[in-house]
């Protein structure tokens, strides 16, 4: 305990008494002055030098007790229940240190239930950083906020406009924004209907399904009773219908009719082999703009033949090869702070490693340690920052690929040091046992595997003779494989990820050279489509999808002014 605080508690050498309600607090003016310009002005400008006792209103006795303790100790016992009261008091009595502590606490504990209240609170008690963080949180969790936050219905029209006109508003479908506006208006229809056209003009109607626009929006009371809303709708609807009549419905890109919002999810392509050497480049793909953007926060090491996964707001790069050394190192990129950190290494060096996430753990399977192909496997626990060995696979597998589905881990194909493999295995984490499943129709080394539409898809690879464009899907319920349409481009050692209900394949090796091209499979149409190429050609990369970020805009593409529409959406709508 500091000497000033000890003297305060003993009421020694105190030169002021702060009275609040029925309580009296003995203190030292110099300590309170150092803590707050308010107290300095109170003691030196708003009273005579001989004044000792000061009556302060507008604050509870218990709160003032803790404020004075903070002045002496720099500590305050904040909770979710009292943090806002302390924040208001810190603002009112100009206590910068306490204001910062409260702001940090409120920011850390933002949730869909409280973010709007904290945002509106900063309208009255000015704190721009907290205001920005609360708004960004609300924009990033808009769908949860609309459903669960009582304060949503209490927003003013201008506050709601500020939210729904933002490019940073993250929604899976623009229909969500429209329905949120209807919900807000319905809360007080008579007084809010005059704001309907202003709000309607901020909805990005061109990003809605034409079928929804015709059947739901066009027939709504909002549009029927408002000439302004009706005019806005037809200004958007007519060009959309004209586009659908004139273009090829299998084209994935159409001219932009509205500026896209930040996507709910982005696909990251990380590292790989390019121009004869490994690269540290990370690119982010936004399906809504069909655009790639180079991420400034490149990997700390040149890395290829590695694994990359997204878990708890961070990307983990596992194992790999730099052209000389096989890595056991694991690095973590915190996507919020953009900071890289080295975490616990693997028990074995592993390039050509298979990596995936299941139930909050990272799994690293097989690979090559520079001497032999591995059948060993290990699991990472982020909370303890520890890798633990699990049961070994039945076969040595490098250049295989794995994924998780329904609480099971699947690994397919690879190379055992002698031949490319058609075998596949399933891991049960509850029994720590591997089980061989039906073999694939093709040997596949450099294969990519993903869980998609409740099946395990094994795509491309090398069969020992040539690169493959074929794909097949495993049904865990029947333990059978079936063929699915082939990719347009044969490739091995490429990235794979599922995003926006599509299966994306990225880059790879085509047999002669690395390739930059990207394709995606739409199970609704049973067809492959082309997407924009990466900025560089590379193989041996790893892909993962990131979502639920408060700073998605840091990684999103703003370069492509065109809109990427789902081919299945266009075809489905035209068939209606």
C-alpha cells in the first residue's frame, strides 16, 4: 500500500473532506488534483484557499468511495453492472485515467446485447475511440443485434441510417437489412413512416434476389403506400431484369448496380511456391467483388507445402518448407491486431503436411520430415499452447489432405515414399482411433480435400502419371465414393476452401508450371465456374476462410467495381 493511501485510511495529514449524500471521505487535495482536472479547478478556482469541506452531488456515496480509491491506487473493481456508471462519472468529473480504464473494459465486453447502448451512450459522453469500436461491433454483428438487442428498436432514424448505409455493415443477405428496417418501423409505425423513404433509399436493393424484390418488396405495404419507395424500387429492379434477359446466366459477374458491402467471409491464400522459390505473400479474395487484394501482413517466414487454418480470430501457419528446411514451427497471425506470434512448435518437422480444425483444436497429420514420410499425427490446444501426439494413421502420408465433418477427421490420398495413394482414413477423437474407409477411384497425391454439402470432396492431385482435374465425393453414411463433375483445370498442390456455399480451388501446379487461376463448384447447378485469378501464380499454398472479424475491411477488396453473383441464383431466378 502506498504511503498517501495509508495516510488517507488513517485520516492523517488530510486537507479536504468530500461529502456525498451522508458520506464523508477524507483525502489529500494534491492526490485528487493529480487524478482529475475537475478537482484541481474545484480546489483552486471554485473555492477559497481555506475551504476544506466540499459537497458533491450527482454521484452515489459508493461510487465516490471507489473514485477516491482509484485516485490513490489506480485500481477500480469494474464489472459489467457498474462499468457504465463509472464511465459516466469519469466523464463528468474529468478523470482521464478512470475514463480510459472504463472504456477499455466496455470495449472488451462488447456484445450484441450492449453494443448499441454503449454507442448511444457515447453520443452524450464523448469518447470517440469507444464510439467507433461500438459502432464497428454493431456493424459486424448486425444480424444478432437486430434479433437480440432491445436498443435496436430505440434507435433514431438518423442512427439507423448511419448503420445501414455503411459499407462496413456485414450481412449474409441484403434482405436482412430490409427486414430490419421493417421491424424498426413497425415498432412505432405512425411516427416512423415519414422516415421510410430515407431508410429505404439506403438499402442496397440490387444485392437482393430479384425474386425476393418482386414477391416481397414490391408487394409490401411500405412500397405500396410510398411513391418514393416505389420509384426507388423500380430504378433498381428494371436494370436487374434487363441484365438477366441479356446476359449468359452462367456468367458469374455482372455490372455493378450497387456498391458492395464488406463480405461476411473472405478467403485467404497463404504462402506457396512461386517463380522457383517459396513466398510469404497472403492474398484475400472477396467473392462479392470477385477481387483479390494483397494483405500487408505477410507471413514471417517464406513457406510452402504447409497448412493454414483459421481459429478464434487468428490464422495459424503450420509446418512447411522454405526450400532448404522442413519446418516444425507454427506461427499465428492475430487478424485484429495484425501481429504475428510464434507459438509452440510441432513435435516433428512436417512439410507436405495435412492440417485442419475440429472442435476448437488444430490437427497436423503426416508429412515429410526430410528423411521419411510420416504416419504420426498431433493435435494443438490453443488455450494451453501445447501439441499432443494422437494415434498414428494406418499409412505414411505426405502430400495428402484432410478435413473435418460431423465430429470426425478424414484424410485422403498422399504419397508414402513409393507410390501415390488412393486410400483414405477416418479419425474418431473420442476413441483416438483411425479407421480405413473405402478407397477413392483414383490415386491422388497433392490432392485437396474439403467438407462440402455433407460429403467429403477429394479434388485434383497427381496419380503418378499426370495432374488430375477429376473430383469425387465420399458419403460417410454409406461409406461410398461417387464421381462429381471435373474441374476445368487439372492441378495438384492447390488451395481449397468452402465459402458462400461454393467449393473454391485456388492456384496449384498444372504439370508444366504453377497457375494463378481460381475456380469454384456450385452444387446447386452441379457446375464449375471461373473466378478472378490470384495476383501471382503459385502452388503448394494453403487456403482458409476467415469470418466474424470486426476489421474485415482491412482485408477486403475494393478494387473490382463489378459484382460477383451466384450462377445458381441467376439460373434459379430465371426459371421461376
